[in-house]
C-alpha cells in the first residue's frame, strides 16, 4: 500500500497535466444581450448560441420567448437547466390540472427532466429571456393530451 501511494505521488509530481480550473482561457468571451446573434424560429422563439451546436450536442444558449407565447405540450430528449433573466415565465408539467403554475421571475432557476411532458409560457407583457443549458441535442417533440 505504501509503495502504491509513493508511486501515485511520484507520478502526480511529474505529470504535465494541469487541472482545468488552473488553466488560462485562450480568449475571454464577453457579450451583452445586444451583441448576441439571434436565430428566430417560425413561432418567434429566439436562440442565441453561446456554446455548442444545439442540434448536434449539449449546448448553452440564450432563449427569448415572445410575450404571451404558450408552447404546446411537448417533451425534450435532454434535460433542461435554465435561469430567467427577464420577463415572467411558467413551466407546467403535462399532468398539471391547474394551468396557472408558479411564475418564475428574473433570477429564478428551473430544471425540466428529459422526457417530461410540459408546457412553457411567457406570461409577462415583455419577452422572456432565459439562459439555457441542455445536456444533449435540442429537439421539440409534441405530445398529444393523454399520450405521446
């Protein structure tokens, strides 16, 4: 055991691996909302890519929902993690009979598990903007009420 520990410590001491948190970034990325390149879907939802290609891999993006937009019941194949930046948004699970839901305002966090049927609504008079991380590629799979 002592010999294995000494070997481990010796190999760590000679390793050229630098922990990720100690590495200097090649370029610091700084963008205001006004500097983002927004792609808008036919439904009016805006996506501004921050990292990754949302159709091929996990990604981070800013997402803008138009005021009053309510999505149809749908699922995503990947989990979603978001922070509301502006506006007021509601996410409702598919089996929720009370369609009012909890209103999430600026600074609120949400997590929607992969495969969970849900509805997303921008309930404010202004657009809703969220920071979004999805742990797999983007998809939008409509769900019929009472089934998939």
